[in-house]
C-alpha cells in the first residue's frame, strides 16, 4: 500500500512539474513573440559628418536599441545581404506617400518596423533626424529631430533609443537610467488627464495684449528688464515688428545669413525636468517659408530644450508640438521663433505654452 501511495505521489509530482515546465516554455515563447522585429538602417550624412563617424553612431544606435530588450534587431550584415540580393532601393523611405514601397520592404526583410534617419553638422550643432516606420501599414510611427553639441552625440543616441522603446512598449528600458524624461507617451492626445481648455497658459502676453515689442540685438546673458516682454531680436540683420488685432506682424527687411539672426522671443519660462510641455501658436507668411521654433538656454552653449520645424503659408494656420524636458530644471528658458533666411512678412498670434500631464 505504501509503495502504491509513493508511486502515486511521484506520478502526480511529475505531472505537475511537466505542467509548470510547459507553462514556463510557453511564457518564454510568448515573451519572445512580443519582441518586435526591427531593421535599423545606417544614418545618412550630407554635411559636416564623415561616413565613418556616421557608421559608428549608427552602430551605437543599433546597440542601444538592442539593449532596450524590446526588439529583435536584424544584424547589419544580414540586412545588407538581403537588400543586395533583392536589389532593393532604400531611397525614398522617408516619404509616407510611398506606402507600398515600405510594405514591400517589410515583407522582404520579414520585419515589422524600420528605423531610418540622418545625422549632420549644422552651424556647429549636430542634428539627428529619426524616422520610425511601421512596415506593415506603411505609416510613420515617430518622426523626431534632435540637436546637441558634438560631445553629447552618444548620450543623445541613448535617449533616442529609449524613446523608440517607449513608443512601442510603453515601458522604460531596463538597461537605461533616468529615461522617464526622455520618453514619448503613446497616443498622448488620448491620455491627457486635463482638457486643453483647462490648462493655464504659461506664456506671458501670449495674445499680444500689451501691443509692446522690444527690438534688441542678440544677447548672451539673462536680462531681467526683458522679463515678460516680447522681443524682436536681431543680429546683423534688419526687421520691424508691430502688433495689430492681437497679431504680431514681423517685416523681415534682410535675409540674415542664419535662421537665428532674426527671432521673436519671450522669457522667462520655467521648464521642469521630466515634465511634458506643449507649444501652440497661429502663424502665416506672405510666401511659403520654414521657421524653427523652440525653447533654449540663453548664452553659453545655447542648449535647446525642445524644438519644432514648421512651414508657413498664406493662410493663418494653427501649429503645435510637444516635448519632454530632458535637461535639469531651469526657470530662465527662452521661447524663440527663428525667422531669418529670407525676406518677407510673417504674422504670429495666440501663443500658448502649457504643461501637459499623462
């Protein structure tokens, strides 16, 4: 009888063990299936960055994405081999209009997503453009431009890898530190805790009610006399700003060698580390033109806290972008609209800066 009981217990334990082993095997498979297959292409370069440096930075991006443990990344050699054998042209992938081309690439590589982009040296700043593409639908998942100094390139690449991971998984990367402030939340419009209409406007005189625009030359230190005042900032350039019907009208009477040589500015803004902010404004131009808009440190290395690139047209349109504060908290950030690059006229109105919560 005892032997029978012992054998029965052994059989039961064996069955239970097999169930748990099977469950663990299944869970492992399930976890591996959750990893998204992704192709990370080498960053292209056209200005100020050697091809060897671009390749090294691309390798770093690829390695950092692997470290997130969110993706199954195709090796570069395997990627190049498949593309060469199929004689597939990667050019044109940045255009969302050619979705069929993107979907075809996904089928060829057997991947769900692709990372493409470029890195260039522009006015002594490194500009990194990153596109994350869904190769199943052919749509852009993320399009981001980051700028930094040369010595911060690899740190910036780590931040970008964290953002890519968070965009897909909604979780911080396990092998990165302090990534909360670097992450872009999924579907932010749907997850906002506060309605836009209820958010306070952090921009002083956002409607240009004061009708005051102070014209000054570019300055590289904080000026308390300009607090809460709109400034038309010029550097070796000529421009005039007036306010009518709560719209700031800027006449650009010289081109300016660089976009920042004529700018409309406002300060101070307190931007807190790890928080999310949204800038919204209305603008138009007599002729189509590109402007850079964002928040920056005044003087020193002119650190950018959040930037957007916008194209203005003859009709007044509303523009907006969101960013997370990835730098230490500052209470003297400056909002600037970089307008130089061509002569003409620009109108700006209804400037709103809001802290958004998720």
